[in-house]
C-alpha cells in the first residue's frame, strides 16, 4: 500500500501536548462534530513496533461572518461530496493516463460529481425564462489565471457540461508569473498542472466559443449574444471588471456575450431576504459543506453551482441582474433595487 506525505499546515493540523493530532477547520461551519479516529502506523524497527495515535477532528465556528441567524430552510438531496480531486489535465482535455488504473483510482474524471439532483427535489422549482445557466468563477487578481464554467439545465437543474482552462498572463514577466503561480496554486499542489496546460486568454476565448457553439448557446452570425442562457457569477467583479480588463491586456474586443449576467448574491438577497457577502456565507447559511479546494476555480465554480441548484429547488427564479450599455462598455446598469 502506498502512502502520501501531506504537510499538516495544509489542513491546519497541530500536535497537542498529550500526543493528539488536532485538525481545526476555521473557515467551515458545520453541525458540531467531534470525532476520534485511531490511526495505526508501524515503525521500521527490528521489533516492528506498532503505535496508535488518536486523531481528534474539531470543527470550529466561523467568526468571520456577521450574518444573522439562518431561518429554517428545506434541504436538498444531492451527492454528498466528491471524494477524489479532479484530474486537472482531464478538465482541459489533456489527460494522457485514462488507461492507468492507479491514476483513475487517485483522481476523479467526472465533473458532475456532487451535482446530481433527485426528482423529488424539483417540487418547488419555479418556471425559468432561461434554458441554461453558465456558472463562472474566475481566478486571478492581476490577470486571469483560470477560466472555469459549469453548465446547468435551468429546467431539470441537472449538470450538462463544463469548460475549464488555465490562463497564461500576457503582461507579466516570467519571474512574476512564477511567483504568482507559486503563491496562488503552489499551496494546493496544482502549480505544475497550471504550467503544463496554461494558454493565452485569446486562445481560451476561441476554445470557449467553439464549446458554446457545440451546445448551441451562441452564434456569431446572430449578433453574438447568448441564446436563452445567462452567466451566473458570485458577485459583479468577474464580468463587470475583470473580463474587460483582461480583454484590454490581451488587445481584444470585449465579446458581446459578456454584456449581461446574473449576480447570484443579488438573487440570494431578494429571495431569502438576507445578505450573503460571498459563496462561503451562502453555503454556511444553507448548511452546505465546502467541497474541494477553495480558490481553485473549477472547485469554486462547482460549489457555486451547488448553491444555485439549492436556490432553484427552494423556488428562486433566476433573472438578469446587471447589463452593460452597448454604447459605453464602462456603463453598467444594475437591475435590482435591493442588491449587494
């Protein structure tokens, strides 16, 4: 049996004075749980001594959010969580180990994991004016580093497809890129995948348009707007600010399908009548565990898609919340009176 050595700092693990290994998760608030697990390890000595260490798992309350107490909300039955990390070569169409059983056992190659919805959860779903919802959550503050999209059927709430690319900056020096990627992705162990697969933003958009055309979401000859579909973001930053900035850095015109979007935080505020500052707050209030690695774009996008599915099963209706003026791309009109 093979074992992987994982740095405790990644999980916030510490040894206490009584030889217990304690893991604390300050960013996730779940129902109070305290579990003790015995881990048996053998030492390579002549006596082959065996020691048992108690591992105490504690989940601390998240004190960073000042959200009001959550009102009672119905639960949605979904697959609990995806247990294996996604193969990030596969998500970009570059996995060459699909015939390797060890690789398949170690990494997930099904992006729909955790996004299945049961028929019994559709009883309260409202009629939608859209056919598809494209959940988008960009990563990268200086330039875009990751462009992930998860496509959800607005009628059945089912997972349809995904698009995922790592993006190579165009204005940054190689040294700055190295530092940037190490700081961003090195700590979660995906920096090598990024270096192996990242392409320019212009190439990403070209491939994304091919993907949208395949799903009949978009047609350049018909003006370039989305066809009965809309982007869903957790905030306005992704499409109001970051994509236009990246287009300028990449010497590109802003594509016409980025003219409007749904800010899920505004829908959340108007539907549940309470504010949520971000994805983590929404998941906490809806009693949904974080799955995957926070700030890995494809995992965050899947988590936002889970929140979207939950809101739809509760009866929320998705509507465009922001629209950019065709005459002045910097002029964005926000369509909800009550908004974040």
